[in-house]
C-alpha cells in the first residue's frame, strides 16, 4: 500500500458510484446522517477511485463514505463532492475495511467478514494485520474462529452475548479442558 495518494476533489454523479464493500447500517444512525446533510451540507467528501467500463464509460468504486453517499441518494441529490484517488481494487477494499474497523461502533461480524474476505483473497494473517492495524494474534484468532466453523460463538458475538475477545479466548483453548474452563470462567465473570 502506498503511503501517499494524490487526490483530486470533484463533484461526481451519484449514479456513477458503485459500492465496493457494502455494509448494513443502523437505520437511526442513517437518518441522523440524512438530517445532518440536509441541514448543514456535507462536511467530509466521500472517497472514490475511478474506473472505466469495457466500452470506456467512466464509473467510480466507493472507498469510504457509504452512509454519506446513501444519504445523498435518499435526498435526491444528483452530485456529491468526492476525493478521487488512484488505487487498485484490492487496495480500495482494504482501505474500506480499515475505515470500518476504525469507526467507534462497528459490528463485530463486520470485522470477521472483512478478515475472511482478505484471507480468501490470499492475504496472510501478518499481511492482514499490517493492513488493518489489528494485532497478528487477534487476526489469527479470528481466522481460527472462522476456520473451525464456530457458528454458535459467531452467533453469540453477533447478538452481543459474548464479546469477540472472549470468543477468541474460547476457541484458542482448543481441546484443552483446563484452558477451556478458564476461558469460560473468565467469560462468565466478565458478564
């Protein structure tokens, strides 16, 4: 990943943007974004990377700002301020994932899904760690959760019944009954 990406600010057609890494959004938070843009305008432009169809028609992949883009669509606005950067699709996806991880209120399964997708694209746990800022141990634990098919733990994490870190502790205990008991006891004690 390059450390410096020259960017250009432009107003681009909303209907020419494709979302690379869509995510579910809390409806109340989304409505707040819509109202805020309606009242004071866009405070921060979205980030896109330009592309062209086979026949040459331009379009843009959204890197950051899906909520703002959807708010513009809901408000019926035709153009949106956007920073244009030149990155390949993998780098755009990673930037999008990193923005989602960096947000204060991400959903745990968003992290799981993003790490799974990076792993499926051939990135090693060390590469994923470097690109996302998550620790290698954390990334390896998440991949272990996914690889071992720990559906019950994944569902518990999604429902907020078990913190992601606790699920990682449980799965890392493996078949060691003593380690598993310790992880379960710590999970119970932490609520």
